C-alpha cells in the first residue's frame, strides 16, 4: 500500500527542486537498486511488486500493487521495484588522477552514459558545471546502470575549478589536434562541451591542449559525434597511452 | 490541413508492419529532413508548421497547425516539420572494406548512434541480423541525425553472411584479447552483440578473432559498456591502426 502523501513525495522527486528540498532521489530497476544497496548510498524506502531484496530490513520495504507502481514510477514501463535513497553529502573535490569535466551537458542519457564510461575507465571524479543536468534526475540514474555508486560527481563553477588546478587541461574541439598522435598523460582534466554548442568560450580560455577525433569518411559530412561516444574514444586514448 | 486518412497513414508508419506494407517511413526535425532531402532518399510528402524548405516543390508540402503536428508526430515534443519518405530498394550487399555487423541490437537509440559512428569512421555498410531493430523505426531515424543517408544498411541472415565472406571476422567478447595490443586490418567484419546477451553462440562459431576493451577501474565491477560506446572504441581502434 502506498499512501497519497508517499505518492506525492515520490513523484515530486522527478523535479530537481524537490530533490534538493528533501535530499532524496529515486532509482528504478533491480540492477541499479542492487548496486546502490551494495554501495555507500543510504536507502530511505523500497517499493516493489514482488518480494525481492531479502537483505533489506522489513521496515524499509513495502510490497505494492502494479497499479501503484505505475503511479510512483518515472518510467513509461515501470520495473518491479523503485527505491528512494538519500542524496549523499558532497565529498571533497579532488584534483588528482584523470578527471572528466562537463561543460553544460543537458541530456540525461548522455550524462548517465558518461558516468558509466568513467567507471569503466577508472575515472573516480566527474566535475560538472552548475548548468549540467542533475545527476539525480531519474533518467540519469537509470542510464548509469549502477555506476553512479562508483564515480563521485561534483557540481561547481567549472571555470574557477580549472583555473585553480595545476593539472594539464585538455579540451575537445572540431579543429583540435589529432588525438591519435598526441602524448596523453596519466593525470589531467578532460573537458567535454555541450551537445549543441561545444565548450563555451569562457571555459575555452583555460584549456591548453586542444584535441579532436579525426573523421575517416570520404564525404566528411557528419557534423559531429555524440558527446558520449566522443567521451568513450577520448577516455580510451587516455588510458591506452597514460 | 491534414486529412483523417493522412493522419491514419502517418501514425501507422510508427509500426514496422505498416512501413513494410506502404514502403514509407517518417523523419522529423529540420536537420534530419535536410540531410535526407540532400541525399538519394525520395520524398513523399512534407508537413510543417511554418514555411521552411523552399526547395521542396509546392505539391509535396503542406503547412499544418501545431495541433495537427502533434497528431502525426511520433515525438513527445514535436518538431516544426515531419516528412514521409519512400523506403529505398535494397542495394547489393558488399563485402569489402570495414563492415560492421549487428547481432540482434534491440534499442533504437543504440542503432541510431552506431549508424552515426559508421558514418564518422567511413564504414559504408552496416549488416544487421533479421532480429535487429528496424532502421526505419522513427526513433532510429531520429538518433542517426541524418547519417542514415550515408550508410547503407542491410538486413540478412547474419550467420550465412559471415560464413560466405572471405574477410577476417572480429567479434567483441568480455574475455577477448586486449584490443589495444592487436593488429587490426583495413578490411574485415566487426560483429557486435545484443545489449543483454552479447553475441549469440550460433554467430560466435564463425568468429576467428575475439576482441575486448580492457577495464581500467580498481573495483572492476562495471558489468559492461553500452554497445554504442563499445562500437565507438572498436571503430576508433580499427581506423587508427588500419
């Protein structure tokens, strides 16, 4: 059974304003919830249509009807479970190792995929400009497939962060140097830009190393790669060489 | 003005059955439609909420109200234009150069992104198993951002196609050889598998070269990369070395 107030609270968490107010977010689907339960995230409550997740204490879970799951879910095809977790306190922003920085990424699927890539390539810190889509947006949480539990995500003034760092800063530009020919270090900041506009001119000023993925087609008409697939190739190059 | 019969026909094209019956598909958004108009695709009709696309003959276009656009669109936030194109006749299936083969890719966004990657990396032929999601699915057309006009997509019995080819065949497996250490040729077939199950055992038998992208994280828990981001990294490696 889900009360009216619970439905109201849970659906409100689809909006950033209410996530901030309550310091809670939702995660859906067995795999994502499993990974979050196995990590440092603190569960508030778990709703499910069948009895799964034996390890969750009985006061923290409720079996609900499918019709109720439809009401609380942010998905068009709800999964068998939805969990409400506490938003963790921000951790210290580190500036060592390889760091990915996002300048105004707007698409939740792109942010989720980039978090998954950071996890695969051992990037522990992802630094986002304040305008970047919120990591606790249900679509982002979904797209990370649980990697959100292993990558620390920070929101900050990206320009100041870059200016204050002593690491070499790399940015991706259409007219950058061929990434295959560049020496790439183990430590550095890799900046990726907005889906439509690329890296903003304000951030561009702080970037010393301009990188590009060369096109290989004859026709050379493809406008650009999607930012998530470009991130995949850049991280592959950094890790291969670094 | 859009007639009831037009609305019925256009919305029916969201289903593969009716696309096959009418040999028509829909494309939405200025950029995608522009690219298709500039290519060999044959326009059937164009609907738009404002007068754009000056070059399209007057008999082939209709200005419609936003309320009508909402009715015919497959998108939750319709664009200002929707075009109906003819599905082209299948071209000869070639087996030279670098070819990407998809074994049962189900997600329209993944197929669209892979087509865009093929375009960027100069892969002209994409061969799909019969179970792979239909390329004329509106979500695929959308995700290709126009690249669908520059990559030829074939649906066939993938097992037979691989068996009949004389090119070296590469497949992606979790336990494959580190792709960074392998010599990769200019010509070959690169097989990518289903999102949940990978490459099927039937197809696996025809693959001589097993490749993998190594993980770099300490925790080594990320289950797998998304198939589209994995394709990005494999194509980058083939083109860098080939």
